[in-house]
């Protein structure tokens, strides 16, 4: 004898499946989705914005403004966070906001990079586009940045393009300008920040 399921049970099951799928999709939402919108509500997690100042991310001068003279040409990159000058909020609530600054000879920068630099100082996301580690290595002779996790290499003279290793794309570039009280963000990140799985 055949038993047919009541239509109400079938409809209920369909609704539950749809709700479950929607919940999973929301949880796995990439950057730019609902999770990103929530992050934007917290000023500490908000991405760098035009007018933000740059401050040291760590060390004895943590939180202090970074000036033009604090970045020496050809030396190791300096890690920084942005600070909202209106609220004095440091945007350190997400590691995806960490920025690295390096100074190079302006004549060595390609046209696009030079356009977004402040007197040879360029800023990039400090988060590797491969697995999300901090790009903390610097090869002074080659003038190449390196991520120590999987040895992806990036050229800061050419908009942070990948020149070695498994990274799938260049580092996000952060346009800068010189302000009266130190380095200032001229516009938001150009390019995607972090690894493909970052949220």
C-alpha cells in the first residue's frame, strides 16, 4: 500500500531547507557581503579612509603619528594602522587593516605607484594575498617584499605585483599624501585586501 506524504509536510520541509541554506550562505559570505557590512559599523574595524592618519602599529611608539622622516629610504617596511582624526579611533580592530610603509627612490617607482606615493613612501596592505600572513620580509638589494609563510614575493615599485611564490594577486595599495601632522591616507585601498578566504 502506497503512503503519500501530506502536502503540508513537504512544504514545511522545503521551507526548512531554504532557511538552512540561507543561514550557511550568510555564514560563509565573503568580504563585501553582510559580514563586511557589520564590520563597517565598528570604527575600529572600518577600512582605512581618506583623511586618516598613519600611526605605528607596535613598539615603543605604538599609536604615535608617522611622519615623512620616520620612513628611511630602502629600509625595512614599517607596520602601521590608520587613525580617524575626528574620533581619534585607531582602526586596529581587524588585522586586515594593517598597513606597511616603505620608502623608495621616486624615480624607481612605476607611474601608477608614484601617483599614489608621498615623496617615495608607498603603502600596501600588510596581509599576504595567499594565506593571509603578514608580509614582514624585506630584501634590500632586490627591493622586494616577502611573506615568510610561503615565500610569496612582491615588488613595491610596481604596485605590489607578485614576482614569486604562490600568491594569486598583488598587494592592495593604499594611496598616501603628506599632511601637516604626518602621513595621511588619500583614498581607500586599491585592490582586494587579504587572502581569498579572509573575512
